[in-house]
């Protein structure tokens, strides 16, 4: 069976549902498309192939019948890293079960590392949960909301049973979770932290990160350039990194600006009144103040959003793709994984790309 991609699966499900309504049993138009697996009115995405490599206790490479390779991240579990305790044991146990064998993978998404996240089935057996039962992987509770209610219960019970029996990694009390291990490695690589509040620039990309930005501690030491302030970094030609939110500064206003005091504002102060005095308070957004008087606050206004502007761009933080309003998948991204942008440009600046089953033309057509 060939790989059923998201777009193919969608088209196949539409045709499949139409034919059922019409009472037809088959269609010659689908002769070139492998049939998806219909489960509870949904299309299940399937890959069938041979496991040609086992990278660690929760990641393998599968070669399908067309010679295409897929990196598979086992859904619902988190195995120890190879360099931590029981990491090699976990890899060996998974290799014993699947290496060189034909398997079926039921998958649901692509993660940020471009790995296909799915469940490996071999002879009707769930390989993922076998790793948990052996005490060589955790039930990955961070993503348990992406599991079915049944799997959520059985995976949690498998972990509890392995813990009680003191199997594998549970011989250490408590065992070090992979996320904590990775943080420790990152901290060691990072070395002594810079003074508090230091802005870090990347000399290769000419982007800077504030301490509150994602990626602040991920930069290679050889590429780091330190600045005392954002202004200093920008003067040196550096721009804010795409995964770094815009800086918002709030300054307490005392005393409040009134009609009698507004006439006395210094010429360098920016203080814009709302265009509509009846606009709700949510329509006012605070921006960086440039007032020479430290007791004044600078604000900019935006009109209450219309129905179109409320339909923001939705990105998926796992797959790093974004969906336009009107596109298939726009309403399917789980709330936990949603990242919202005001425009496609903002999404792409943050490192997201347009979803494969979405186009600007199709989105506009749907909205019209």
C-alpha cells in the first residue's frame, strides 16, 4: 500500500462519502489511489513498509514499497536518550521487535523535525505500548490529549504496571526524564550565563534574542554576540528573531492625561487618542513609549476587528505549517498546538510555511 498523504486522504474521503450516499460500491476513478482506512467517519493515514533503521527507543526509519523513506516518531511514548541511562537498552528492545520487519504505521501528524508521528503495528500488536510495558519508555503525557481515550488509559496503566514491577528505567528512583536530560545537556553546553537582561545576537543570521524569547539559550557559542539593550543590537544591524514576540512596555501613567494637561505635552511625546471614543478598551494596544516625560504613557489604537480580521492565520506549532481561513485543516488544529498570526507574512517570518493542502486561491474562494 502506498502512503496516503493528507491531501490524498482528504480527497479520497470526500469521494468515498459521496459514493456511499449514492449507493455505489466502487469507482474506477480511484483505481490509482490506495483506499484509505475509514474509521468512525474519519480517514486513517497509513504507511506500510520495512523498518530499516532504529535510531533510538522511539524513532525508526521505514522504507515503503516505492523506495521512499519515512522517519517515524512513535506516538504516545518518550524513550530515554541514547546517552542517558537505559537509552541503549530501549533502542535494543525496539530493534528486537521491528528491525528488518514489515510493519504498518497509523499516523496522525508531522512534528517540527519533519518526522511522521504514528503507532507501529506488527502482527496486530501495538509496538509503541510494548516499549512502555517493558519499562523502557514513558507514557508521553505531554501529548496524551492527542491519543484516543482508550489509548490514554491503557498507556498510563502500562506505565504504572512497569513502575510497580520496577522494570527497566524504573530501577532508578526517580528516573531522569528525557526532557530534563536534554535541558541538562543544553545548560552544560551553554556554559556560564551572561549578565541578567543581556541581549544575544547571532552573528550569522544577524538576529537577536531577548532573555524572554524562545531560542535564547540555543545559539552556538561561536555565533553569540552580546548587547546590553535592544537598541544597541538594532543599531549594530541586528533584527528581532522571528520566534521572539514583539516587545511591549507598559509605563504607569501618573497623573492621568487630561484635556488640561494634554496641551502641555512635550513635542517629542507620542500620545494618540482613540479614533472612536466609544471603542472598547480591548481595541487599545500599548506600544513602546518614546515620551520624554517618564510619567506619561504612549498608546496606539486599532479599530474593533471586523469579521474578516477576526479570522486570523492559525499555525501548528508541531508541524510548523499555517492554515489560512477557509482552507481545509483551519479548524482542525488542536487548541494546544495553535499559534495565531495576523498575516501570512507574520507566520512565515516566525518560521512557519503554508500547509500543503492550502492555497491562497482556495482560501479566497472558500471565503467568497
